[in-house]
C-alpha cells in the first residue's frame, strides 16, 4: 500500500521508482541474515534495508549490514540494545525502545500515589533491559522496589514470591505465550481483582488471551478473569485522532483500505500495519531528500549511483533520515538523537473483555501535559476505588482487656476479703479450744500466704496502667512464690508437728512450740527468696517485644493488624524457674507424705490430713496445667492472664476454705455443746438430762478407749525391755 502511494506521488523521487524485494524471516536471526546476504549478492545494488519487526533479527542483520554501508530502517524491533550507535551506526527504527516506557511507568505510579512496586519479567534481554532501567529510575524517584522476579519458562515460584511479598502493583515483561502462564498462576493465587494492578507489554496480538496455546491447566475463561482490569502500555500504531496523514488518508481510511487488501484476515502482527506503512514513507522521504541534496550540490550523481563501498552517500542518507518528520498513520513521526522513533504511547485497560484506551503519553510535550487521561473513557477500578500499593500494617500492643482485668481483680479481692474474715475470726476466737489447738499463729501465716498469692493477679499490663511492666513481672513472681511458700509451708509444718507427736515411739514428752514452726516456715521462704534474688542479680529479666502473626482487619483487608506482645524474659530464666518449681514440688511431696502419715490421728482439731490431701490434689493438678499453659501461651497475654489468674484464684480460695471452714464449724458445734451443758440445771425436763447424760457417757467411753490404747503401748514396751539381754 505504502509503496504504491509513494510511487504515485510525482513530488517524491521524480523520474524514480522504488522497488521492494521482500523475504519472510519468520523472526529467526539466522534466516534473516541469510535472506539479507542473498539480496546483497544478487543484482541490482540495493540502497536500503527495510525491516525487520523482530529485535533478534535486527540485531543479527545490523552486526554486518553496516559493513556494506546499508542504512536499515526497522518498522519494529524495540529492544533497548539497538540504541547503541557505536555498534549499530546505520540503524533506524520506527518505534521507540521499550526503555522509553520507564518514564511513563513512573508517571503512572505518581499519578495514583503508589510508592511500592514489584516486577516480573522473562529472562530475555528485551525485558531485562527495561526492568533494569526501571529499577534505576525507581531509586531516583524514591519508590520502593518490593521484589524483582525473573523466570525462564515456568513462573510458578516467582508468582508465589510476589504473593509472599504482598506485591500489589506489578509490572510484567514477557511474551504473550508466557503471559498465559503468568495469569494462570495469578488466578490460582488470587492475585487479581480489586487489590492488584498489572501492567504488561501492549504489543501483543489483539485478544491474545483468547488464543488457545494449551500451555497451562487453566481455562481461557479463568485467564480472562485474572486479566480483567489489567493495563497494557504500548506504542500507538494507529493515530487515535482522525488526523490526515502525509498520504492524504486518515486512520479510518487506512484501516478500511487495509481490510480490503487483506480480505479481513488477521495476519501475525497485523496491528503494526500502520507502523510498516509509515516506515515505507520514511524511506521514500529520506531518499527524496538525499536525491535533492545531491542535485542541489551538483555532485553529478544520484542515489541510483550508490554502491556498497559508498560511505559518503550512506552517511548522507543517515543525515536525511534523521531529519525526516511527517504526519503518519500512527501520528506525528520523527527520530531522536539515537535514531529511534519518538512516539506517543497509550495506556489501555481491559474492561469487560475488551481493551479500552484510557490515556496517552506524549514525550515531546511539556512535562505537565505529557500524561493525558480520557474523561469519556475512564479507568474502571474493580473495587470502586484506586487500589493501594501495599497493605497498611498497624502495630498494636496486645494487652489484657480492662474488662478481664477487673473481673479477675474483683475475684482476687473477694478471696482477700475472705482471707481477712478468716484472720479476724482466728484472732477473735484464738482462746477457744478448737482454734487454739489448731495453732492460730501458724494459721495466720497460711492466710497471709493466701493474700500474697491473690495479689499476684493484680500485676498485669492492661494498656491503661502507667507502671513499668517489667516491675509488674518481678513483683508478681515474688508475691506468687512467697505466697505459696508461706501458705503451704505453714500448713505442712503444722502437720509435721502432729506427725512428730503421734509417731513418738519412746512416748517421751515433746513440746514443739509455734516459734520453732515459724522458723521452719521462714527457712522455706528464705530458700525461695535466695533463688529469686540470685535470679535478679545474675540474670535479671528484660522486657522483650514479640510480634505475633499478622492478621487482616475484619473491617478492611488492606489493613494488617500486627499485634506486639511484651514479655519478661531472661537468658537463663528456664533454670531459675525450674529451681522454683522443684522447691515447690518437693514441698508438695513432703506435705503429701505428712498427710498420709497422720491420717489415723483422730483429734480433729490437730489433724488436717484430709484437708491437706484435698489441697495438694487441687494445687498439683492446677499447677501442672498452669505451668504448661503458661509456657504455651506466653505470647498470648490475654488468654494466659485469664487462665493462670483463674487457676491461682481458684486454687488459693479452695485451699483457705478447705482448711478453715471445717474448724469454724467444729468450733461452733463445741460452743453449742457448752451452751447446752450450762443451761441444763434450769431446764425442768427429763429429756434434756437424758441427752446430756448420754453425751457424757460417750465422752467417757472415748477417753477410756484412748487410755486402753496407751496402756497397750506401755505393756508392749515393758515386755520388749524385759526380753532384752542384759
């Protein structure tokens, strides 16, 4: 078409006719070089090379064509490497190199305030050069590159990496066959839709996603779903404005004529027909200018005199080609200083299954007017708003909810009030026989230990507290450990005294005073304090911050909640904690032994073996569960605080109630008996006398049985002494 139009113009190369010899390189470098040499060695002398459309072929032919002084103009070939004027001095091309997309990419990102981006490209120089230039420009523009992935054939791993890095804005560089693979993986990984923005090369065939390459396990519909809303950035092959070209045709006229010539057949790269048409006009105009110059200068020769050794004419053609400007089918055309075409580019978006041009970029306009968006064809964002370039992460300190804290402190306070009630009762009735026989001073220690244990639940980070969490951790450790030592230490030494009295085989009188028991409890407490103080001096706890697994917000999945947990830890903490567990465990074992040994002692006021057994079972089970949960849930402060506090409160409350309520009930029964006996003389009924008499008789029988038991022991002891050898 172009050749026909040029030859029909009398003002272009008058008295000359351009002849075109063509060969199909099929985008194969070796085939292209072979065809070129066949034409060069075959008469007549050729004056220029028009083509190719594939960068591989252009690179191969240009590495040798300049030795023949052949100026070459390509209607395609966008590889950035072809801009090297030292390596390819006689090479021109209609399109701009793909690296010219870089400013458009940057402008595109700045337009929507995206500051993070990722790239994915196929391992070919045509894509690598663009990506490298883009990365360099990102640094200059203060835009963060999240990751840059390269694949050869299968992009599966690289796509997973993009997903892992939460890449949202992704620029791709690959051929259309591999694009099927990329967007098949995007469909599988869910990397499409309102969260993602994809931009790919725009020189693919029209409707390329509908071509059944059968190289993926996705359907064409699934690939189309993943592609919906993606952008393509490409040269404008047909002027989007109905401007009249140098040939007199407008873009619509050209398309209609081209369709007639091809019978509507969609040949490979048919979308580049306008570029090829303008390339032929560039050749004609450059040769026409060269011929006019030769005639005006009176050189006595013309372009028909060109030979493969004519360097002068080759350079003259280069000069005239560089100055060639005209309105072509693709729009205004001219070359830059690197002999690349200066072209407008378009930004297209796939909307409802068809590509829609939403904007253009015109490099030769002033900066503020280069990027133009079309109001009548706006961008359609699938989420109804511009996607964000990355999820926003908010750091949230994970603290104990104030509601949970209040509940636990109220329960602990209730336990403390109960302990204070027992203390008051113990003090007021300390001279009563039942209370006095149970060692009220030691009972006070048990209750003080329970109070300390309850207070350990008060020290937690609620987010509202102004104190130092590290201090809270240490105070909680001290109160819980010391409280346990006081409560169970006092309980067990009291039982130890009963054990010593009633297991005395020599029947000698033993007096174990409360002061001795108090010293034993203090010794147990001192051991725990030694461990705690040593821990604090040698390996003090530090406040560490741990990040929990991020979770998307329930209100907006573009927002990520990153909870942070403050934990009190030290390097050798496990050893000190283990030492405390061993000490307390041995204390429980010792208490269990004493309870077993004194289980047959019938004096209820002295013997707490049954209550101790209940307490040990209760505390042991809850302690084991609590220790395990504390270890597992140390990075979940809410659950950890709730469960462990509940265990501590429950175990402590049950312990104090189990020990003291039976004593209170026993004391009340005894007091009732006294009341009955003192009122008997004033009661004029035989029934009361009979009841009192029965109670006295039962008491006498109990004492007689006790005397008989002691007498039996004495007799056995005397017999053993008599049988012993002198």
